[in-house]
C-alpha cells in the first residue's frame, strides 16, 4: 500500500479549511494518511468516536479535498488507531477490516442501525463551558461518569431545547467508555424506544426488545417527555427502569420539563425519575455565552477577539445552537471572502451592529406576517384543522415565536389553539430539520422575517 505524499495531505487539509470550514476541527492535524490503495485513501483517526464523526460528517468533504488536490477519483476511508495497530500486527489476516465505502450525503441527525445515537467528540467534558446556569448538572454528570450506577441513579436533566443537555449526556458516555471501553451503553431517543416497542409488540418479538434495553450497563434516553400519554409504552418503560435500577445499572434521562410537569406521565414513573437527582439547565448568561463562543471557536481552530465573542454573545441570547449558527455564519463569510475574522466581518455575517437595539417582536407581528404571506386568518392557525395548508404555516409560526419571543413552549401552544408543549417542540424540530432542504419553507421564513423587521 502506497504512502500518500505528505504535501498532498497538507494541501488537502488547506482545501478542507477553505471550502468546508464549519466541519473542520483542531484535531484534524492529528489525523494520519495511512495508505493509498485502489483509489482509496485510508485515514487514521485517534479513536472510534473520532472515526465515526469523520464518517458521518466529513466523508464527502474529504473526498472533495483529496480529489481536488490529486486530480484523481479517490475516496476517503477512516479507521481508528487501534484498528490500524491490529491490522499492522496481523497483515496476512487483515486489510484494515473496514471496506471502502462511497458515502452518500450525510444527515447530521443520522442514528445507528440499532437505534443508538452516535457519540460526538465535540460533546466532551473538555468542551463544556460551566456557568451558574449548568453548574449542578455538570457536577452531577461528572459524578455519574466516574461512578455509574452508584452516584445519582437515575440522573434526570431538564431544560429548554438547545441549552446543552445532549452535550452533557454525550460527555458522560465518552467518559465512561474512556474509563471502561467494554461498557455496554445504549444511548437513544425516546422516539426510538416507543417505535421499537410498538414494532416488537406487533411482531411478537418482545424478548429481543427487552434484551436490547435491559442487557446494558448504561441506558441513556433523550427527550423522555415524549412518553406523555403513551400508556402501554410507559408500562414497559416502568419495568425496564425497575430491572436496570435493581441491578445497579445507570439510567440517564433528559427532558424539556421536570418529571412532575410532563403531561399524563404516570405517578409511579414521576416518583422513580426523582429517586436519584433531578437537575435543570437554564439559559446561559451573557458571560457564559461569551465563553461558549470562544470554546466553540477553539474547537474549530479559530482565533476570535474578545470583541467578536462579545458581539455574538450579545446578539444571540437564545440557545447554544444559535451561538454555533452565528459562529458558522462568521466562519463561512471569512472563508468565502478570504478575510480575517474581525468585528466588521462578524457584524456583516450575523446582521446589524450590537449597538442597534431592536424592538421586541410580538406574537401578533409574527402571526400578521404569516397570515399575510399564506393568505390565512388567525382563526385558521388556532383551529384544530391539520391539513398541510394550515399545519405548515402553524408550525412556521411556532418556530418563529420560539426564535423571536421569550414565550415558553406551553404559552406558544396555548396561543395556537391550546396545543401542548410537545406539539410545539415537534413543530420547532420539523421546521429546523426541513428549512435547509425545502425552498418552500426557507422562502416563507425569509419573507415573514422581513415583515417582522419592518417598523410598525
């Protein structure tokens, strides 16, 4: 197997940082091209977690970079360092084990075939910024990661979407695996638990279901609030919880609400969710947001001035995801225009200067923009009608209300016909996932946002 020329590899990294800046991480410098064989460039990553991140998020970009600098139709393949060590020790029986794969377009929310969520090296304790809004949750997460099954069991973390709950539970899993590589961790979404349960009930394969969720050392369920109103699924989860807890297996749950406020959740589950520790993550303060921006920049290999970090923190008062989005906008503009990141570029990338104070956006203005754009009435949006011509505008309004106002999920749902918080959360996620893929939605958001910004 031929060793790639290191100058070619260096050129490929330069191409990546120029053409695909937002996927690049500071640890890319630690990657090592291991060989070029049959049009496949094998790239060695530090561990399985890094390898999986590259496969899911970066394969197309690496293919593009390698093809651009070699002018050949080559494909990237990623292996972990221990896989290479095994292959080197047994050259006759192993060819790095992992076959070359032509990667299709990746979905950042893609889950593994068994329903588990992929772990991300971005979401480690090393990259978690601690502030008064998350200090207790972080301390509890560290304790659980270092002593699973014995510290706080279950650990229940709640807070609004985008505030760092998934980061913390991902970090716990990474720390546990670092301490005990053979630990059996099942990290999934509540939606998968429900879907798998219904499938296995219908198929008569409940033994397989119970083996999957109970034969583990750590069970992590994200968004457990979706058990709301699911009587049979709650019954099964109750027994799953009991089995794991009795065997000192760690249970970690997240929700947008504390246990007692999840609608129609059985009292016995509420009680069990409180057996360990219930802790909340709230909106990060201005000072914490500044440090988050700086840490996210360091992860991407960027150097930001304090002024730029302060600008982003002041303009994006919502979730951590909003801060990341603003940072991506800045990074993309700097790459496209080949300019240094300074205050002027940052202001251009994310909008108006921090000194320009905008009037608060009202729900009425959002609805006015939406009804004018879609040709509907407020009564339509507040009705029980679920046709696409009404449901989609309603979801867009809920998304914009969450983005532009400080109303809670319950308040937004109440405004739109007395809907519950899970309906609003579903609407927000639907629009978030589809707005980059469907011009109909992105055009509507642009037009309504323009209407919202117009002076009264």
